[in-house]
C-alpha cells in the first residue's frame, strides 16, 4: 500500500510541471491569437474608407492651422499686439502706482480722523 501511495505521489509531482507548462503554452497561444486579431483589425481599420477620409481631414486641418499660424506670425498684427501689450503693461503699472498712492493717502486721512476723534473723546472726559 505504501508503494501505491508513493507511485501516486510521484505521478502527481511529475504531472504538476506538465500541467503548468501546458497552461503556460495555452495562455501564450491565446495571447498570440489575440495579438493576431488585433493586428488584423487594425489593418482593416486603416484600410477602411472612413479612416482614410478622417486621416485626410486631419492632415488638411493640421496644414491649415500651420499655414494660418505662420501667416499670423509674419503679419503686422502680431507686431501690433506686442506693442499694445507693452503699452497696456506700462499703463497698468502707472495705475497701480496711482492706486497705491491714493490708498496710502486714504490711510493717512483715516489715521488723522481717528486721532481727532480720540482727542475729542479725551476733551469731553
């Protein structure tokens, strides 16, 4: 009886690597098939009329945008916008400076008003 158990154990031990290899091979085969299907599907899509039209449309849009971008960069408008930006920056800095000065003057006036109120409050007491 112990000999039978030993033979069964040996058989199971030998069978395990075969099962693992078999499972690995089947998995590999399925993965290869899936890759083949994906490759064929991709090729069919690329060969389709719709894909061709979309690809052409994308190319035309891309070319159009490149052309308009070059035209804009070469045009006087780009230069005019740059000048406008510089003028706007200078004016903004000027207005910020004026606003700071006005804010400081208001703060000073408030300090004076507070001081006057404090003095009046002290005189009444």
